[in-house]
């Protein structure tokens, strides 16, 4: 697929992490916008399903990249309820959840803010708990403060 136009790579069903990662992160102007367009507009396509799976399986890597984080946000914004649920669950899973690292990252913190907006009630409660556990370190980071403010806004909106 090297040397092939970006749209052809996507159309051919490139389904591996390496191919999608190269598409999103290479310095080709607007590449991540093409991937976001697939996520938004191809609701039933195999390319979209494959892309969502790759992003879900590699959410931390995508979230910590300038353009990859935009793709993860698009998955949260345009994904179905089940797709969002799976993506957020992947961020919350394990002894050391990816979300804990993401809160302290200059790009991934935007994904965390989108998670706060788009999570189910049970997932939101887990996110809040994780944020509270990291509150002291988040207060020292500019983007950490954004996450704390987002939680406060959500809580004020529901009171």
C-alpha cells in the first residue's frame, strides 16, 4: 500500500494496526480527517468496524498522538452506544487502566474529556473514581485541571 493514495488504502480494507496507524500519523495533510470521515459516515461498513476495532485495541497509542487522538474522539462522538461502551471499557480495564495515563497526556486528555461527555452512567462513575484517585497530580497539570473542571461541570449539570 506504500505509494498508494490514502483513500485507496482505506477502500481496499486495510485492517491492521500498522496500516491504520500509518494512515493517521503520517504527515500527509488531512489523513486523519479522512479516517474520521469513514467513522462518521460509513455506519455499516467493514472498514469502519475494522478501524474501530484497531482503535479500541490500541486506544492508548492513538490517544497519545496529536492526530490519533482526533480519531479516538471521532469514535466516541460517532460510534454507536455499543461501540462507545466497548471503547471506554477498554480504557478502564486492568490493574493500571489506560485512562489513568491518558489523563496526564497533552493529547489524550482531550479524549478523556470526551469520555466524560459520552460515557454511560456506570462508566462515568468509574471515570470519576479514577479522576478522584489522581486529583492531586491532575491539579498540577494544565490539562489535568481541564479534566477536573469537566467533571465539576458534569456534576453541576446533574444537580
